[in-house]
C-alpha cells in the first residue's frame, strides 16, 4: 500500500497496529473473517489510509441459538427461578459446571422460551440481581396501583406519578399510586413505571396530581419519603393531620409530634373555649341564685386569649384544628 500524503510512515505503522488490536478485540485474528477485502484494479488507486481503517470497531457477536432439545435440558432443572409466565415472565438460571458463568432462561405466557449465556461469575450474579430487582419493582407497582385497604380515617391518599420524558414528548404516561405505601415501595413502583416507558431514557418523574391529602398540597417534586409519611398520617388521623402537615410546610422533623400537640377538632375557636370552660367545672356556689342568671362567659374573648398561646388551624372543610404548639 503506498504512503498516504497526509500520514507519515510512523503514523501508518501505528494505525495498522491499532487496527489489529481492534480485530483481536472482536475475537478473531483475521480481518477476512469479518469483512471483505477490496483489491483495487489497475486504474484504481489504493489510497485508503490505515488510520481510517483503524477506526473500525467489532460489532457485538450474535447471541447463540439453542435447539429445542438443548432448551429442554436447560429448563429441566434450573439452580434458581423467579416470576410467573402470567406476569413478567418466568426466569431461571443454571451455573456452568467447572467453569465461570452460566445460562439465563426466560419463558413467556405464549410458551416461547429463550436462553443466553454469560462467561464470568460477576456477570452471572449481576444479571440475576437485575432480574430480581425488576421483579421486586413490579411487585411494588402492583401493590401501588391496586385498590387500597380501608383506612382508620376513611381517607385514602393517592398520587398520580408521571414520566417527565413522555410528558415532554407530548404523551401522558403515568399511574395512580396508593400514597400510604412506604417510601421504598413507592420508589420501586415509580422505577418500574419508568422502565415500561416508550422513551429510551425515561429517568425522571413528577407528581402531576393527588387526592385525599386534606389541606396538604403535594409538590410536583416532593420526595417519596415525605409523601408516604404525610399520606400515612392522614390515613390514620384524618384531615387534622393534613392541616398539621400544611401548617408545618411538610417539615419532616416536626411531623412526628402530631399526637403530642394535637388537642382536637372543633367547629370554631369559640366552640373550643366553651368546652374548656365546661371541663374546668367552675364552682358558682358562692354566687347568689338571682345573679347567676345574668352571668355570661365571653367565649370569643377567651378564644382570642387562647390564640395567643396555641394554634387554631382552619381547615378547608370548615373545621378548626387545635394544637398546643
């Protein structure tokens, strides 16, 4: 091959060595095994530089196919198995005997089966871990999207989790989740949701709607830990917890003190003042009978006095939630 005017001899030699390195990376010693070689004719100059050839990279080797008999043998006695053909499909694995790696097996609801092989123990364990995680995410997604159990308060907080990649592409793709699940399960459910997106890189999500959170406004990017905690409190204690969470602005450090500070739910601040007076059992025996009829409590004024030392949170349902905080 003649020297290319743009590549000195030393560069050409280096380029040839680089090409051979890439050929060897493709598990072959001969370029002819993976490419046809063109020989220029008498009137055609061979001016292709080796530096251009050295940019070649091996394509991934095709996955080996297995005969029906080989699949029968692999599927007969796997070392581990997970899943169901009615859901994500059945998966199994079988370790090589006497050498690293092993086989991974998959069967779907229509009866189709396939297998692939990995050559190292590290790949063998990592691949199985990914399969297990995907099934755990699917289980969490199933729990998050199924009808929730009745709650103590009667409220069932939900969030609509959407894929931002799909939304930005002009598609609405998401699902309603039971927000009372723990944060780990909500995160796993969201991960499975994104894995089923039609977008190649669906990695971000947002909360685009919510229900039954009383007076707490769920933020579009509220972390699942906060959403789960507030939803669980509302499911247990009702709208009063939602008012508490709203008052605190979702302060995670203070949410746990709800039961310590919560006094009760009342129709008005005066209603609380009236109950307080009744519970005091003030003795009026020293007041003459004819005077007692003219005594009246200033419940409104007493309520204003309480407001200086306590918190009266007015809910959107018309009730007043009282906290000694």
